[in-house]
C-alpha cells in the first residue's frame, strides 16, 4: 500500500482543470517531480492563490505538503496538510452551495478526498482510508456530468477503480467492486499522450503493472520517468521494488544503493526511507547469499526500534528485519 500512496499523490499533484496546458501549472508540476518543493510553492503562491473563490491554490499547497511528508518521512506537517485540505474543501462546498453544477468544485472536492485517503493509509489507517476513497468517484462523476471535457476526472476515476478492484490486497477481507480493465484503459490513455497529466499517469501505471506482475511494463515507465526527472526518489523506489519482486536482486541492490545516496544527500534524517531501503536491500543480499551484508542492514533497522512510535511504518520494518535475522 505504501507505493500506492506515493503514486496516487503524484497523480493528484498533476491535475488541475482550468490550468491545463498553462505554463504556470506545468512549471509547478515539474518542480514537484524534480523535488524542488520551495520553487513549486513559490509558483502556487504567486499564481494560484490570488482568487479566494478558487480551491486550486489551497489544493496544491496541501498536495505539496503531503509530498514533503512522504519524501522526508516527517509527520510533524500532518496538521498543516489536514488544515489546508479542510480549507480547500470548504471553498468547494461553498461554491457548490451557490452553484450545484460547478464542475471545478466537484472535481477538487473529489481530489481532496483522494489525497486524504492516501494520507490516512500512509498513517496505517487503511479502513478509514477506503471509506474516504468511496466518496471520490461520485464527486468526479458529478464533475464529468457538468463538464464532459474534464479528462482529469476520468483519470481520477480510473485510479479509484483500480484500487477498489485490488482492495483485498491492502485490507484482508475487504472486497469492493472495481474493474482493473477499465482502470488500465483510462490511465493508459493519459500516460501514452502528451499533456499535463502524463507524468502522473506514468507513475500510477508503473505501480499498477508492478503489483500485477508485469515487470517489463513497470520498468519501462520507471525508466521513462527517471529520464525526465533524474534522481526522483519515488521513481527509484518503484524501480527497486519492481526489480525485487521480479527476482532481479543484483539490480535491486544497484537501485537501492543509488536511492540511499539520494536520501542521505537530500534528506539524511529520513528514517522511514532508509529503513525501508535497508530491509529490501537486506532481503536481496540474503537472496544472493551475501549474509553478512544482509545482516548488517537488518541490524541497522532493528537498532531504530525506539523510534517506531514516531516514524511511519518503522514498526513493520523492524518486525520484518527481526524475522530475517532469525532466518540468517
């Protein structure tokens, strides 16, 4: 579920009806994918917050804060994310009170809910996350009913469709009706054409293909993403996970080394990213018979057990590292 959260957030950052194909929207998007968050925020403040009746600026601010939390593993910004999201949702509801057919307000309300669901899941509250997800498609469908040109809404519906179809993968026993075929059709159509949302679709497709066992397809999109945005840590995580899942452990380790260098260079205090990477690389070392290297990485993770209450997912990584140490 963790990779889904990151991929889906990147989806949300890319969409903005009424801003499509504008230079400001493209600049903000590309700053986000280059992980230049200050520059992305500057564009949002200068260009998207001028109109208090437009939820776009607040939505983008919340999305950037959310991506910062994911990238740096820092939960201290959670309150800011929820506050900005609530303010954006309030603008949407106020606009819908004046005009129930405001497609823009329906769209943003749906995407705000999608981001909130992603964050709840990242906080290991999956049932709460899926409850929020169920409210996304009705808002996006209402947006399409009022403006059939909103391809962004179709893309959001495709994303929700995929994760509804895969719900029991993330929450044992949870079954929701969804169509992977429909999801792939909607998301692929966006990924394989130019435009504002293309990069977001590539991220999501890489994740979907990886989860469904198509390593070749997933790696194709990962390479495309890293070609456009060298050093993007989300793309490297997807590539590393795809290599591991497909049994290519040497390339898992090569990608993991590169990712660790990037994390240590730009966000060295990110225990979430480092512990996740050590667990996966430790397992890859174990698979190729390098037990000492594997043991060293698992021991680093276990040594961080005292921080489990403040670092997302760390308790899971510690538990897995201990299990592998016993095997070794």
